């Protein structure tokens, strides 16, 4: 039974081996995409916060002028 299992595993590995760069590339691509999206989210959050602060400052200035 164990012999059969190892044979199947070996066959799967032998089948995948020619395409390992493809799998590695896919994995790397996903990793890079994840990093970019997380960076973009952080950047966007900061930008929105800054925009809100500027708005608040403007409204305060307007109130002071009245």
C-alpha cells in the first residue's frame, strides 16, 4: 500500500517538475500583488485622512472669518 502511495507521489512530482517555474512564477506574482495592494490600501487611507484634515482646517478657517 505504501509502495503504491510513493509511486503515485513520484508520478505527480515527475509530472509537475517541468512546470515548476510556472508555479514559482505564479506564487511570486501573487506575493507581489498582495504587497502592492496592501501598500496601496495604506497609502489611500493616509491620503483620505490627510484630505479630511485639510477639509476640517478649511471649515475652521471659514468659521473664524465670519
